[in-house]
């Protein structure tokens, strides 16, 4: 789905990145990791808008790494970031090219719905592995239970997760959850859950 819609997705993000939620999340993240060394990794970076926004508004010196399964998305993100970050075709569940204890932050925005519970557990374990002590995890996901129906747009399987589930699973792998809130999304039939955690 994302291979076929990469260009239109990037155009949509040109507008969506200006929504307050992005600046709120990245602003809080930057306040927690400021002056602490380590890479910021977006494990489902799409068109690279979040990493680009972080670089431009918050910290132009921090190393950035974007991960995405879609080669078309990766190509768009590479063009957007240029020399300011590295972008790789990679699975968020298997960050084999990323060294342990190398990241100060891991971000995943509205992508874990593509993982089943086993895959999400595996991803959380990988994110814990690559984050150093004091490093931060930020997840945004569609909140609730059951499958997401894409209608005629796609037949892919996508799942909603409760905030309590995400909290429990993050804590199981070793994170300390510091914030988990559920908020409505304007003109959208599902609520969003925003989770923030730290590796102590």
C-alpha cells in the first residue's frame, strides 16, 4: 500500500506535519534528550517529515536515522533529509544494522498497527536494545481493540491496541512508561494513544 501511495503520502504529510501533535511530541522529546549524545531513530519514518522537523526546529546536530520497509518511502525520506540523516530500508522488528545502546530516542508514529502482538513484542525488544540508558521511546498508535477496516483501499491487516496493552508490553521489555494518554483525532473514527517511556 505504501509503495503505491508514497508520493501522495508525502504530499499529505506536507500539511499534516504542521498539526500541533507533532510539535508537542517532538518538543517534549527534545526537552528530555537535550545535551545527551545518541542517535534519534524513526522506526517507521515514511517520507521523513518527523526527522526533518526535529532537525530544523530542535537539534540540528543530533545524528538521525530513518527506518522504513518501503523503498519508495526511503527514497523520498533520503531526498528530504539529504546529508542531515541516514535512511535505510529495514524492518522495525529487526534493527540488525543498529548497534546496541546507540540511540537516545526511538520514535514510531502510527505504524505498530501493522504488527501482530508477537511482532510488536519483538519490535519493543529491539527498541529497548538500541536505546541507551536514559534514552526515550515515543509511540503513537490507534487505540482500541480489533482490526482496522481500510475498506476498498487495501486488504492489509491492521490492528488497534489499548493503551494499557502498550504500557504493559513496554514495561515487560524494560522500559518505564512516563506518559500514556488517549486523545480523539479530529475527523477520524478512532482515538489515538500516545506513549512515552524511558530506559533506566
